[in-house]
């Protein structure tokens, strides 16, 4: 792992900048990393921290203005007009003046340069020299480095996900397989990234996906219509018929996970009991089965020229109760407006179509189970609080 030399009064130990440095070390970018003001040393060996040390959302290449600008122009459907305009302004400022702008004040300078380790391997795999920007997201079990790759002329070549432990490596492999399988389907309303490269390097699991262009000018009113069409398309392509819940592989796999990973944690035990109640009480009930994206939210999609672009397919699953994505989108839109609470969740699920209480219970069991398994890898207070809300509402839903 690289050592971090700090030329700053801001404490770095255990903070978000230290996490970025750790991720750079995982990518094989070895040697000393120096935190310093923008403009010190060679720009070709530096990554600029945007927007600031307290909230370092992304590292962009200091010596490549076009690439740095393009790194900031990623627009998902959850962004409001003001945020889109801010990003557009920041990207144009970076394009005109480079890192010497008010939006960037610090950089990480790598003593051995940025064209080493995984970056050198990706250059070889893609057949041309590459540079990159990097983000790692919030602290979660599935947290991983995500690189946007650029040519020497600043053209976006694609995005690379990097799994550095058993848990994240499995997610990266699963997404690669999903994208290949979906790529073989004829999809009229959905657009997803194609796989450019997948495999492993020095113990890391890799997935390189082609860039999907997004625009800051997409009309937000059209999203609901595009999303409904895409949901219908996934349902049609992966429809697995109607069957009793108790005979489904979906329920069997969750029951197996609950029994196999017994835990003294009270929340795990409450979820396990609720899962057994779901099987015992509703096992004979008929449900339609299809597929789920797994994180069907506005931040994982964009409207581009009348088609719905969707990324982050690492949680995709087939042969699950149909309708999970629709509920997931509605729940997280409500959480975004009103905060995560039992009251908010009950209000959203109470608005579900009549007769969908069983589907709501399946959704709560599924999402809570995923979070609980993730908590075995990485404990995060915000995730624990959200899981507690899901389990509590699941218990009351089964009790109604």
C-alpha cells in the first residue's frame, strides 16, 4: 500500500482522502502519495480532488483537461436542474482552465506516476495508453473503486469496476455475466453498457464497460414513461410464469441463507423469523415471477434520446417475484423526499396496488436480507438503521 505524505493542515488519518489513497494502493499505484495544493510538481503524476477535502467525490487527472472535464459530466435521472447546471459549469471551468479553478484546491501526487499497476494493465488490454478518474462511493459492503478510462486525447473509453475482496469480486463477476446475457436480448426500451473486458489482475476482479453518453438536458417528465416501458420489457423477457411462493427458488435461497448464516444479532433473528412466517403463511399463494435489476433507482438510470439507460447491474436476479423493481423505485423516491422511516415506508407500500401486500412483504424480506448479508462484510450505521426500518415494517405487514 502507498504511504501518504500530507502537506496540509487537514487531518487525513481514517478520513475520506485516506480511503481514496487506500483504493489507489489496491490498484497497484505504489509508492508515496503526497497531498498538496493544486499546481505543485508534475500535473501528469497528479490526481485532483473534486470538490474538496471534506467531500472528495472524485479524483480527476490533473494533466488532462478534456478528461477531467468529461469526468464531471455524468448525469443520472435523480439530479435536479440546479445540480445539472452546477456540474455543467464545473466541467466547462475544468475544460478551460484545468485544475486551477475554484472547484479544485488540492491534489494527490503519486511519486511513481499514475501509469502503473492496474492502469498499465488496462492500457495493454484496451490497446492504447489510458488515464483515468476515480470514485469509490459511500462506505458500504459493496464499496469499490470505479474508474472512468480516457485516451490520451481525452476521449472516454469506458468505465472499470474493481472488486478487491471476495464480496465485491463476486458482484463484479455477476455484473459481467448479467451484461453479457442481457446483451444477447433484443431490448427496445432499455440501453445498457456493453462489456469491453472482464477478468482478473493481481487478485482483483475487473469489469470494463463501454461509455454510455448522458446529457444535462433530458426532460424529467419523460422518465416515468420510459421507466414503465423498461420495467415491462424486463418482465416480458424474463417472465417465468406463475407459481406458488413456497415452491420458488427465490424463497428457498433466502431460507437457506437465513439458516446457514445464523447470527446472534437480534435484527438477523427477527428477519429470519419473519422469513419463516412468510413461507408458512403464504407458501401456497400464487405469484408471477420474473427478474429484478436489484437497485432500480433514479441514480442508476438516465434518459438519453428516448431510451432508458440503466447501469449498475451487479444485483440482477431472475426467477424472483415480479414487481420488486417498481416497489424499490417508489420506496427510494419517498426516502429521498421524506427520509428513511417506518412511517414513510408504510405510506409508500400502503399505496401499492390492491392485493400486493404479499409482494410488499417479499420486497421487504429481499432487501433486508441483502443488507443483513452485507453487514457481515461491512457494518455501516446508516445501513443498519435502514435495515431496522425494513424489518419492522415486514413484521407488521405479516401481522396484518
